[in-house]
C-alpha cells in the first residue's frame, strides 16, 4: 500500500512541478514578446507591449511557486538546518524529522485554507487587476491547485516520517 501511495505522491508532485515550469516558460515567452514589442513602438511596427504583462506576471509567479512546493517538500529539497544532525542519535533525528513534517502539514493546511478563503473573498467583491482587468480570484484558484497538492504531499511525508521513526525504511 505504501508503495502505491509513494507512486501517487511522486506523480502528483511531478505533474504540479511540470505545470509550474510550463507556466514559467509561457511567462518568459510573454515577457520577451512584450519587451520586443516595446522596442518596435517608435517604428510603428509589430504588436507593441502586451497590455497587463505585470498583472499576468504576478498571477503566473504565484501559481508557479505554489506548484513547486509539493515537489520541494517530497524530495526534501526545502530549507532545513542540519547543523546538529551529525552529532544527534539517529532516533532523535528521525523524531525531529517527524515533528518537522507534522509542522509542515499544519503550515500547508492553514495556508491553503486561507488561500481558499481569500479566493472566495475576491470572487465576492469581483476584484480585478488594475491594467488587464483579470479577475483576481483566478490567480488564487491557480495557486490553490498547488496548495491542495502541497497538503496531500505533506500528509504523505508525515506518513513517510512515521515509517522512518518506526524503523521501517521509506
């Protein structure tokens, strides 16, 4: 059962990370097109700058960051202070790893919950971005997909840490 959960977690984190990467690649292309468009404005050639590129950049960056969080946590690539790890007994290290993963699950759950409430608020007030007039809730919804994935992956990581603490190699 654990192996199946591991495959599912790995698949989910991979899909979200690839989606985040695709969003960043699209953002790079849009930014380059906008910059090139600005260059040709004096010559009255081309499409000119993309209207609302700053708004799109804000939304895309938030969505990409949230999409990368599950991968970073699953692969244990997030920031950790391992200063005392070499001098601590393995049992203490595994216990601290479990505490860290439980805390990260709590942070992921609270953050995702607040993101959801923020999205509902932006929908209720019909808030839009200043330049492109993009509904702000759409950015929250895009980030929420990564947030939900982060909660799922953080829950799996708690299970993995429990197995390690029990001496069952993950």
